[in-house]
């Protein structure tokens, strides 16, 4: 993060993006713990038969995009409001989805995978959708606290997970407001395992539980750089309505599979921008 902050103040965009690729190459040769974690995560998605060259390039691209994303984020945060919004491409389809959900008067749960520049996408949406609440990890580390402080600069209400934060989220959604959170990485050993890319993972179900209690619509959103483009683009998937099975205990499971199905499709499509440097399947690190 601090690398990106420094570079955004002193280095041109072209030079910073090129340097991010070079630094990522050095990191991949050094193979730190994050490299081994990313490799294990990507192998689960790509399958054990993937060619080593392709796997290595995908990991390097993910490292490079992480560095580039910090640079792009901090550079954009210094821009006036309208220039910040304009720094990200928002296709007509994404605009139509936003307008469609807003027109219902129901709450909107924005679910972010750790793809591309998710923080920049969140900043843009927070500017477009005033009063947005972002739920983040509880007991933030110094680096996460640094990130949360920057997220607040865009007007987003950042609330580390707690009973108070959840009550705020419920109230906001019931009033037709917007709550955002990530939903593709393990957070607690207390979460029940659910199938994710064909293997059980302890992905949190908070977004599904909030939607079931408030009848909010779930929208998967991600901010990535399309092939051959220089500009980040913000995509939204069609909104998901919660499924009510009528069977006690089944609703969470069924809706988790619904959301994870969309996340799997999106992550596969943009796998080289999946910034997942924590083990989704911890046991795979030892296999």
C-alpha cells in the first residue's frame, strides 16, 4: 500500500504500471509466502494439469495488478469528485443495473470479490451511492486500518464487523440503503464450509443472512482492467433475489450456492486479477 502511495505522488502512470510488472517478477522469483498461497489458490481453480508456465504468468499478473491497483487508487483519490468517477469506465449495462435496483426501493447488498481494483470500484460507487456502508474485517491490523482510513475519504462509512455494525447494516438495508462487503475469502473457522470451485471453503455467509432478513437484492460487482485497456472498468452482475425454500436451515445454503456460482464465473473470467493472498483452502498448502 505504501509503495503505491509513494509511486502515485512521484511516478507517471505508464512508468508505475511498467514497474509494477517488473517488481512482480522479482517477487515471483523470490517466492514469498504470498506467492505460495496464491499458487495454491489458483491451482484449485485451474486444476492440477495446468502448465507451469501459464500458472507462473497468472501469479505474476496477479502480483502486478495488486501493485498497480494501489497506485491507481491513490492517484484517483486526489482527484475532484467528477474526475474520480470518470477515472473508471462504467458501462451502460452497469448503470442500468444500478438504476434498476435503486428504482425498487429495496436495499442493495454489493458483494465484491477480491478482483482487480475493488477499492477504487468501491470509491466510485460510494460517490454515486451516498450513504454506503462498507463492512470490513474485525479487529483491523495496522495495514487494514490504513486502508480503511483511505476508504473513508470517499465518503463511505467503513465499519469493521461487530454487533453494532451489523445492526447498522440491517437498519440501512431495511430503509433501502446500500451495504458493501467482500465475499470470497475465509474469515473465521466458525463459518460452515461450502463448496467453492469444487472444494469446501469457509466462505462467510453474512451477505446472505443480511439479505434474508431484509429482502435486499444482492449485486456482485468488480472493477478490473480489460485486456488491451489502460482504464479500470466497473462491472455489475444482474441482481439476485434471495431464494426462500420453506425448509428451516436450507435458505442460507441455497443462497450461498447461488452467490458463489456467480463469483466462481466472474473469478474464472478474470483469474489473473484475483488478488487472493490468503489461503482459501488452507489444507492445500500442505498437499
